[in-house]
């Protein structure tokens, strides 16, 4: 089965629509959303409705920290993030808010774990920044492959049978086979707000038979996404950063 995995959509309609189109063109048979459907961007209603529709059709979705903050405000967010969440909360219907806050923190499927942040304590919203963070997450589950988001930067980690860790930054469009003799943690880049210096939207394809993961970058209409952020009175930095991928 060919999976398309998305993380950190952040209410960016233009980016998510472009990624969905690209995933379907690549033969995606199942979709997985790794959280943060909302926050930062200007189209939360569309984003939530879209994911709700995908879930109704068999997609998997888990809760991210911005989704969680819709129902439980967080003290750990910076001013821009908090302003966007407060604005988003006022835009969503009761049903949309209930969908976000009712999403699970993680899901298991075959030998795979789907989580927004990391597996050792998903509700603490820790970032996977290095091999130590990745090892903590990988040792917290018996499943062989973990997919996560949260940090908005693509990364791929592996652990040998002797617990030796390896990390590398994947190249867009180049398939990597997740060998069965190792354990793996794949950190997706962000659909709606990349932070690795590349403004193109990011998602990944995974073939459950060949065990190959391919990271994909998709150009999208940044001008429109940024203009909608500004037009809705959200902090302008949330629009400006889209152009530089930071």
C-alpha cells in the first residue's frame, strides 16, 4: 500500500491542496495526517473540513499541539502562535473544535507508529532535534517505524541492533528503503510552514511493501497564502516566513 503522510498543515489551504494533488498523482492509496491541522494559517475551517472528510474516507489523523490548544490553551506558545490559535478558535464551529480535540495523540498500524511529536510522552510535545531525542522516542515503542512531525524540518533516523544511531537529511524525490534490520524514525517536514530553508511544501510517500520512503517537495501559491494571513489580521511574520521557509 502506498501511504501519503502529511504533518503540520497549519491551515495553509494552498499548500495542503497542492500536496494532496501531488500525493494522488503519485498513487497514494491511504492518507495519514500527523497533526497540527490548524494554527498560523488563514484557512482553518477549510483545513479541518478537508481532514474530516479524509478521515471519513479511511484516512488516519492524530492530534498536534496546535489542535490540542484549540480546546486547552497552552502557556508554552509564543505570542504569534497564541494569537493564531485564539483567532482560529473563534473561526471554528463546535463540531470542528470537537473533531480536533478528540483526535488521538498517536495511532498504531501494523509495524508503524504515527505521532505528532515523539513517542516517549506525546502530550509533552517534545521536538526530535537530534539522535538523542530520536533514540528516546524509538525506545518508547516496540514498533519498527515511527512517523512524526512537529519540528517542521525533514529528517530520517535509524537505530541498529546494537543501538547505534544514524541521522541524515533526506533528499527530495530520492527513495530510501527502511531496512528490516534497523529501527526507524521518519520526521516529516511541514506542509504549511516549512522551516528548513526551503519554502516548498513538504510531505512523504511510503510504500508498505517495498518499505521505501520518499520525501516530496511541492511548490505552491505562497503569495495567496501570505496575503490571506495578512488580510485576516494575523501577525505578519506568519506570512513573511512562508517565503523563506523559516
